[in-house]
C-alpha cells in the first residue's frame, strides 16, 4: 500500500506502508500494525513528532560494514537503507510545515 504525506508547506512525500509504518510509530501516530486510512499531524503535534524522529535517528546504530569481507556488496545500491535516509523526506516536510504553521496530512491507499 502507498502512503502519501502532503502539506501546503512543501512537496508531497510518497512511501510504501511497510516503510512509513515504523516512522509513524516513532512519531507517535500509530500504536498497532495498521496505518489509518487518513490522518493528520497538526502544527502543534509536529514539534514532538520531529523531536521523536530526530532522537530515534541519533540513536540508530550504523550498519556494520567490513571492508575486508569479499562477500559484501560494494555498490551503494545494495547497502541497507537506514532510518536516517528513509525518514529524511518526511522529516523535511514536517520541518517546513511546522515553520509555516501548516498541518501534514496523510492518506493510505492503493498504489493505483
């Protein structure tokens, strides 16, 4: 399922639900496995959501990468994507929305 985050403050951010779910959990918007079909981060809620995401990113352990291991992939596309990279577009939208005083809305639905 595709989740679309939008705000008048910036461009929309699209994420697959399996990638959006942990980010929304960290931001305090979901407690179970299912993402609500629609929802909102109000301008007041953005402060705590941004702080929670930034804290989780700062505590994330980098993926272990051993330069001497011949079996590890060498190209950037085959390296794992961490929370920092995954959350960055949404975090930037949240910061822009907070500064402008706009909410961030989301809608989950089919990719088509």
